[in-house]
C-alpha cells in the first residue's frame, strides 16, 4: 500500500483501493483482503512457551530452598550409600505437583482475561455492499467504508470521504492537546506533517465532535500507531490492591515462620535429632506456614468471578474494579437507557396555543420538520440512531429517506452538551433554504419568536421528554460560523416518554438495603428527572433536585457540605459530573458512575468505578471505564456490586482458612519441641498436608455461592483491613484449636498405642491424619457466618467434591501399604480411626457452638433495642 494518502482525492483513494464511495466493498473483496492483510490488530508479544512457564513456577524463594533441601537429602543418601532417596523423591514430586497446579491456575486466569479482552474489544460501523453493519474492528480491511460519530474510537487509518464539523482527538500521536478539525474535500502535500493531515484519521484517535465517514487505508501494524507500537503497552492482568495487601501479609508471616523454624531447628539439634532430618522438617514447616499459594488462589478466584460477572452482562475491564465494587457506597446513574428502557415514543405534541392533535396538518408539519433535523438512518424497515431522534422519525408521517431526498441537507451544526441544540440547513428549491433547530425547549425559546414555557413545564412535570423545534426560511446559504440560530420561528414541542425498566425499582430498593445511595445524574429537565426519580424511589423524603445552572452558582466547598441533600442532578454538563463525583468522594464515599458519551469520559475516570454502557456507549466512554454494562441496565450495576461483594467475601474466607490452618501446622511442631517430644510430623507429611489442604479446598471456597444476605450489609470500607471484624482473632483461635487437637491425637497415639514412645509411628500417623482431616472439615466452617447446616452442607458441590477427594488422598497414604512406607505411616486400626475422626470433627463442633452463641447474643441485642 502507498503511504501518501493525504495527497490523493477521495475518488483517487477509492480507485486505488478498489472500493465504492457509497456501497463499500463486496463480501468477496473482504474475504480476499482478510487473507492478504490479516486481522486489524497490533502484533502481540510472543508468550512464553509452556515449558518456560512451568519452570517459572519454581522461582519462589521457599520452593528453591525446598529443592536445595531435596538435593542435600539426595547427596547425603548417595554418600552414605543407604539408598534412601524417598524423602528427596517425594519432595520433588510434591513441588512438581504444586508447580503444575500453579501453571493450571495461571492458564485459567489468562484465558479468562483473554475472553474479557474479546468481549470488550472495539467495534466499527461499516458499509459493505451498500448495507450498514457493525463488526469487530479486527475484521476491517483496506477499502472498507467506515461510519464515525462523536465518541467513536477510530478503528484504522482512514481517508475521509465525508466530514460534518468533524474534530478528532489525536494527542497520543501528534502531541497536540486540542482536537484537530477534519475535512474530506482537501488534499495535502506528501511532506505534510502528521498533525496537519486534516483529510486523514488515524487508528487509536477518537472523534471529539461531528460525524463523517472514511475509507480504510491501512490496518494493523501498517497504521501510524502500529509504526510506533512501543507507545501502546500490552494490557495484562494488574496486581490488585488485595493481592498486594496479601503479599505483604505473606511476607511478614514468612519472616515470622522462618524465625520459628530456625528456633525449632536449633531446638531439634539440642534434642539430638539428625541435622538433615531437622533441616528438612524446618524447611517443610516454613513452606507449610507461608501462604505462598495465596496470590495464585486470589487471581483464579478473581478471574472466575470476573467470568461469572461477564455472563451476567457486566464486563470488568480491570480486575481491581471487582474489589472496588464490593465497597461501592454511591451509584451515580444516568437516566435515559439505564434507569429507563430507552424506547422513546412520541405521545404528545403542543404549540403555543395548547395541544396539537396527532395526526393533523400542524402535527404532521412539526414532526416532518423535526425528522429532517435528525441524523437517524432508515434501512430494511429499521431506524438506526439516537433513541430520541428515532422516536421522532418513527412518528413522522413521511418516510425519512423521502424527506431527505425532497429537502437535501446542505449544512449541519451538530448537537453538543454545552449548546443543547442541533441545527441543519436544507435546500427548498428556487434558491431558498430552511434552517431547522431542535433541542432543549428552554434554550430554544431564547433563539425564537413565540414559545410555550408553560406547556413545556406541564409536559415535563409528567416525566415527558420534551424537544422543542423552530425554523426559518432564508434566501441564501448561511455561513455556519455566523450566528444563524437567532430569529427562528417556534414550531412546537414534541413530548416523548421513556418508561422505567421494570427491574430498576427492586434494584433501587436493594441499594437502600445494602447501604448504597442511588443518585440520578441527567441532562434532562429537572421536572422530568424528578418525576422518574420519585417513581423509582431514588428521590425520597426531603431529597431535592439541583440543576446545572444552580451548580454553577455553588462553590465546590458548598457542594461538598450539601451533597447529601440531593438525589437528582438535572441539566448537568460533563464538568458538573466530575464535581458531583468529587463531592461524594470528599466524604469517603466509593462512587460508581455510569456514562455513555465522549463527554462522560472525565467523570468515568474520576469515579472509583466507571461503568460504560455497552449498547449506547461510545468507544471513548468504554475505554475510560472499569466496567461495561452490556445491557445498559441500572439493575445490572447493582447485580455487579453483589457479585463484587461475594468475590471479596470468598477471598476473605480463603485467607481465613489458609492462615488458620498454617498456624495449626506451626503450633503442632513448635509446641512438641518446647515439650521435648519426638518429632510429631515428618517433612514429607508436612508437605503432603500442605498440598492436600491448600489446593482444592481453598479453590472451592473461592467459588462459594454468594450469601443471600450479603446485600443487607453495609459496604466494605475501601481501606478496611482484610482481617477486620475479628477475623484476625478467629484465625489465631482456630489455628490454636487445630494445633491442639493434632497434638492431642499425637499424644494419645504415642502414649496408648505405640510400643516405643520414643519412636511414635502410630502417634505420628494419628497427628498426621487429624491435622489434614481437621483442616478439610474446617473448610465447611468458613462457608458462612451462619450454621453450616442452615447454609446447607451441599450448597457448594465443588467444596463437597474437594473434601471427598482430599479425604480419600489422605486415607490412601495411610491405608495403602506401599504409600504408607513412603510416608512413614502406620496402618491404623478401626478404634484408632474412630479417635482420628472424632478429633477431626472438633473444629466443626466448636465453631458451630460459637456461631450459635453469637446468633443468640445478636437476637438478644435486637430484642432489647
């Protein structure tokens, strides 16, 4: 392909690219070019092969120490010629299994993230064989005819074929802070700098204003952004704040564990335990004590949760948003399409003198005039475009295409949120032109003679969306830079209704229960917004409405003081939205903000959670967001908050479980050495317990069904410790309990069943079994703050399956003779197994008793209130 597209006219470009300026490419041409040019994507860095990723799992410090220990054990056995290599082989086997599990978890997380990338990838509107359609941007080929509107991301390098007041934001490529004005009817010299090529659009830039179309000239790595691809960083799964917090906790636990293990090692030497055996025990205990698998478990739990949210129409673009969702305390939502159905229908027309019948000559003229000033397109019997404009076009008695043909548009001043108006100019014939303006009635009244302010207020008070229409006929083609929107003749008001979504009212009620404040932020009239807000329960009691004009007269300090007085913010601009978000954040609120337009991007970035609309949202809004709602529904945000809370709660359960079990393992060995008892657990046994309990049960806890009462609690405070609410105390107590019953099993076996208490095979086996099985039982305690029987033992089938598998694995290394030789265990009798089972169930009984007492205490407090 040639590179100097700016020097060619649009007709010359179309000829060189073998495309049609109106109809675009044919399917045959598209297929051939997709094979020739490949997907419209930037080249991704090569991924590490499976073998390298597998060996990367061995880079953990404690794993390296364990491998060194295995090497020392092997070398010692070799030098002593005793052929006892079982310890080193088992250590290597367990480390390898751990590495394989880590690799599987990492691969699952990557697949989840890749799936999300595909779900949230940009799309493009193209014309192929004369039919407008939406495709994935990656499917574009040179010669495609692309349609662009304000807020769209430019999907490839384009030569403009049409540009109506088109401006593009190209700062990432050119460094220019202001949007660049674009024109289709010009050519530039071959040496023109990139920023001055006003007839071209570049991939990754965005449309700041206006609309237009263009022919794709370059795709993928051939685009300008492809040539500077080092500026585009590859998106990867970021480490979440929770993961960083857990990693820090793990480091402190690791340091403490290493200190304890060093003390145990020294004590073992004083007790004349073989140095190598003591070294292996100390290292194994350190590996068991440090929750090195915690970050991997957290990542996979987050990834599973994110996939689950995607299935429920919430695409999370950045994993930290999942944690933040659990803390959301304010949801600022747009009205149209999010709280309502976004299916506008014209139900009423009014003029200065009152109601205008539908149909009637005056009504037909009003609707046809308004339809001309709409950017909707009609093809195949379907209307494509803005919902408000689509309602006008649908209500107009004359077909939109016929109107456009009879009164061709020659000029346009596009709608903007600042002006709140749109103006078009149409050729009438005989050298005359008609200027048509539609927009917010209160703004339009200042530009026209006549008006109906009382009619407007009355319509708006009934939650109607009201559009004003005015026009004037002139004998010359007006200059858009001159003020041509004054002296208009008021034509009438069009009243439409967009009914609330049926799911929103229950969702708002759920927000109230969950301690979340729902807030409406809209560009609509104050009366319209208030009527809908009252209908949905957003505006209650003494809550008030404030308009953008009032916000302009209110300082940020004053707004922060009074922010809780308002439930509805009407007639607001993008700057106002940012101010509202900041005002709530000044009180420590965690704010979720919805948006769909390019002008919502600043507020989406300012909010703690930016939620872009998947249907009506522009690509710029989606790029600025943390989450995309594929159905544009407020109820989906609330459902996503519930999922976020559930994911955070499950991670807390996993942390609680792993740390309490690790403390139990440390105390079992540490206390026995303090009492100068023979080693209660061998290195192989400790590693096995770590493998059995830290894998499947921990992951199964991570997918625990969400507690039905989770939305009846207050939001999680963003800076609240993961150990808050007494969790740290519970971890310590439960760890001591697991350690105590393991030592009790050891003592019973050693004193009552072992022939030689100095070689406690039965006692060690019973401690080994109780330590492992009690932890498996303990996972059921973690499921809920309610009784496990009330929550339902089988409510989490994955946890039940994990418990069965891990129990079977633990029994196998004791019951099956070859395995018992490897793990140095004794085959237990039925009576001994009965003691093991009874002791292993103690954590369940104790925690159930504690839950019952807590519930009873809570009921008594509620009774005395």
